[in-house]
């Protein structure tokens, strides 16, 4: 078996992985029909990209800024997103069943912001995910964290259950406060997630070497929006990530905490699906903000 002797960092990350013939997402052409059908509700088959709207923050943060009232803040944004990342509670109480979007269901949870966040358990049964017609299940993976092995077990358990029912799993890479957010770490976290069965991975953009993260991960990568930044910066990050191989953007706080959430979501959509530059997208944002 492999051991820890003579570990060497990879160096050849040239060339992006092309989607396999017959399906629009890399690494997924061998999946069952139901799995590919659900992935096609998250990623637009026309370009293999996705604009996800994340508002699952309440599962550990409570009513954070911008999500005090989901009906008021989120419902007007739903039409512009390709997929919605949310909890089953928010889905049942707030999102109309006829919304027509792919639902990426938050499936892990447990600790609040008052506790150690890596101590998560699986928080949704596969039966309930089927009842809710989830397009994917999202699970937090804490590579390098205090509960790394436990979180990886959560991932693999959901992958096994998802393979049986045709529901893909999104691995969400969580970064502890004391960890270095660099390409080397994200190559490690995303590759482990893909190797253990995640159909796609959500991770953070890094300025130096992000293309090595996307090229070394055999499944699609979607970037997390992270903390709220200025609109120009969020659009720049989105553009750079797509240019460097990301298959989409999952924005939350940079949308619902913007002074003009609908305009911001439209601008990000322009970057992801229409090839707008950051300057063009910001111009669109400004025009829609009046």
C-alpha cells in the first residue's frame, strides 16, 4: 500500500480536462442515467456551467444578515439561478415546488457557530432527499481539520447512498482558520473529495495556481463566493475562476448581502454563461441597480 515515504508534490498540471464525449461534465459520462439527469438540472447542458445561489447559511449561523426573511430576500432571485443550495427546512417552507431549479440539498450539519464546526454528522436521510427530488446532496469536508476522518466518512456514506438512488454528491471543502488557503491545499482537498466519489466539488478561488486545482481534479469544480466583498471584486473572482477552469460559481453573501441582489446575480450570470468580462459585468450591475 501507499505510505508516507518520499511524498512528492505533483508538478505537471498542464492542460484542462475535457468533458468525455456524450456528456457535458468531465468525469461523469460513466454515471447512471438518473445521476446525469440530475447533474443536468444543476449544470446547464448548453455550456456545462452553473450559477448556484447558496442560502444554506442558517443551518449553522441562524438568521444571518441578508437571510432574516427568506421569502423576501431569496424568492425574487430564484428565476436567475440555475440551482439553489439550501436546507430541507428552507426548501419546504419557502421555495415553491414549481420553481424548476436544481436543488442542491444541504445534507450535513450539527454544530452551530458556537461550537467546533468540523464536528458534523449526516443531517438528511437519503429517503427524504428522494422525497424532495434533490438534484444533489451537499456535504462539508474538513481536510486537515480536527474531524477530518469523520467528515470524509460522511462524504463516502452519502456517495454510497447517492449511487444507489441516482443522486450526485457535492463535496464542500471547508478551511479551518489556521490553515493556509493556497493551491497546494485545495489540490489536496478537491482531489481527495473526487477520488472518494464526489460528483462535483465546491472550493475557494486562489490567485496563485488555481488552474492547477481545476486541472488536477477529475470532476467539475464550482467556486464558493466566501465573505462579502465589493461587487467589482466578486465579479473579477468569478471571471478569473471560469477562465481558469471552474465549471461554475456558487454565490451567497456576495449576492444577498449586496445592496442590489438581483442586479448582482444577473451580472454574475453574465460572467458564467455569457462570457462577460468583469468590466462588462459591473456595467450591467450598475445599469440594473437604478
